C-alpha cells in the first residue's frame, strides 16, 4: 500500500523539529504536525529560551550592584524592571526566527497545522483530513501538572506556560515546587528584586540531586534572600483581592500561611497525550510517559516516541538525542541503535549553576559499595578568586577502576565544566587521564584538571611496579 508520507511527526517542539529534519535527511517523505500556531514547543516559548533570558537579565542586575566587591567606587544604578518581561518576549521572538514554518517547508518537510488523532496504525485524522503514513513519531511534549489542592482551582495561579505572559514582574511570588523550574525561577526573580518564597514538600530542594551540592546551593540561595520552606505540604490555596495565600503544613502537622502577589505552580509535568487516541492503535502509556523500548519504539511496531512525552529526562538536549534515534530507527529498522543514558547530564541554571552527570554519591554507594570521591572547592581555583566566585564545589565519583560514575558541580560555569567529564564517561576514559591534559590557565575547567591530578597520584600509588620500585629504593 502506498502511503501519503513515509513518516509523520506529531508535535513541533525540540524533539519534533529534530525528528522531522533527521527523517528528511535520511530520504523520507515527512510531514511535521503542530496543534498550535507556532513551532518550537515549550523550549522556545515557555521554557528554555525565556527562562534563560530572564536568568541572564537577573545576573546583569545582580552584578550591577556589586561595585565594592570588585574594587570600584561609585553609585550602583537603580534597577527598573518594568521592561524585563517585554524584553524576554522579544528575545523569544528573535530565537523563533530560526525555526519558522517557512524554513521547515524550505527544508522539504510538509508543515501541517491542526489536532492529530490516530484512526489506525497507518492513518490520522487532522481536523477532518485523513493522512496516511508508514511510520509515526510522537513528540507532543509535556504539560504542567497541577496538584489537587483545595481552593487552587479558584485561585489565579501561574505555571511556566502563563508566567512569561505577565506584563511586569510581581513584587512578591510564592513558588510551589523546589524542582529545576521552581529553583531557577526563584533564584532569578530574587535577584530582580522579587520577594520569593519557595515551598518544597521533600526535605530539600532539588531532591533528585546530590545531597552535598544541594545543601551548598540552598545555603547560597538563602543568603541572597530566597526564603526556602522544605518538608512543607501545600494543603489549601485562597485569594482575597490581589493577595494569594497558601496554607502549608509541616511534618508535625503545624500549619503556616504564606502570602504573595502571585503563585507559580511548578511541581512536575504530565505527558502531552490528550486527544491522540493512543488506545485505538495499541500505544501503551501511563500517567508519566508513553512507554517505549530502548529503540524509542512504542508498543505499536510502526509508531515511535521521543522527548518529554517519553522522559525520563525532561531536557531539550535529551529530546534531541531521543528524536534522532527515533528517526534513524524508524527509517533503518534492520540496524537499530539503542538509547544509552549512562552519560546523561543536565544543568539547573540557578545562581550559581548546579551541573550533574551520572549517579549521586548515595546512588553510587548503594550500587557499587566501594567508590572513590574527590572534591575540589572553588575557593582553591585562581579564576574563581579573580572573579569573586569562590562559593562552590565540584565532586567526582569513581568506581574501583577509576572510571567516572558521577559528577556534581555547583558554582560559576558549572555546565561548561561538566562537558569534559561527560566525554570521559561516555568513552570510558579513566578520570586520572584528565590530569595529563594541559588545561588553559586561568580557566574554570582547571577544576577537573586539579582533581584528576590527585586521582593520578593515587593511581600511581596503587601500581604494583611503582610499589616495587619504591621498595627497592627504600621509599
């Protein structure tokens, strides 16, 4: 049977754009389908691009108030944030110009708009139009999860999908959820003069990250002015006039009422599968994700999925990775590539950044038992001293062979420092090898070099030939 398209991609966010371009590059007839009137998904419009723009603006505002820290005299400028939100939206529009519908069409991909619904495994209904295909890739992303809190539905709360539509920054903000979104927004908005109260139900913010680096980050955020409430469960929300109140309860049952101008709900995500009619085509899913195998294929043999709708890592770079695999595997089924998350890495763009790859120390000890941990504080790094960014640390976790199984960095430019470690882990290069590579001075990447030199010395001391030589020489 001849189908209208070799591959259709449903959802034109980070994963969808990548999947469509990859599939087209492999010689397929491709259609990219988007239910909204714009491409780019959450990353472009309500996630990565606007949030990182806001974070940069906050960094500039904060730096402008640090005259004396850098030996300068003068009057720090008065910060007027009235144009911040329009500026953020302008940057979003600028970024969007790289993936407009006309550019997708120019690449030879048919750009279709409408709501897709599976009819069977080789056809969808697109607002009344039947479209047939050989393979499909679902890249419909995720939506904010809104918890069933009493009174919340009657309260004018925000999510990341609505926050960046504000005309101006609020004077005060309650943030429900101490995950990456909540912490990034708390950190940036605090630096822009917003009174921030961050509420997390777990006993610490960023509960999936390494305990030691989170403790250091929490301390730094509190010192800058963010009010952090942990082990607090939100039990009721209410609104009176322009003030929103959140009733939170601690582990002992004590209730406290927090109030602010706005409430941002950032407690997690749900897969964007509504209306797809997945049951009709045998695609299995649960409340967290569409279920796929290691090749990104769903339980329907000709339908694949990638990105936030699959997880487990809700990051644009992981969406791109999965989408490329899905497109390749859908196109070349006799030579499939399996997903490999061993070197999965990400950054939470707080102030300062928290970068992470692989296992936490707790996870590593539970799995491997015997591990080696090296740490390097920022205050011992010359570049951090000259930049006055001495608060922070890097942590390297090694197995008994000296291979990296985890790395955690909190401090300036943590994300850039991490990439070298991701390369080493992916290629199974012993950590001590980094110690033999000359790193440019003075840079933040020297952090890895200094820690690796210590690992190299320890490696030599364990070498049987070195031990023999030292014994012969009486050392």
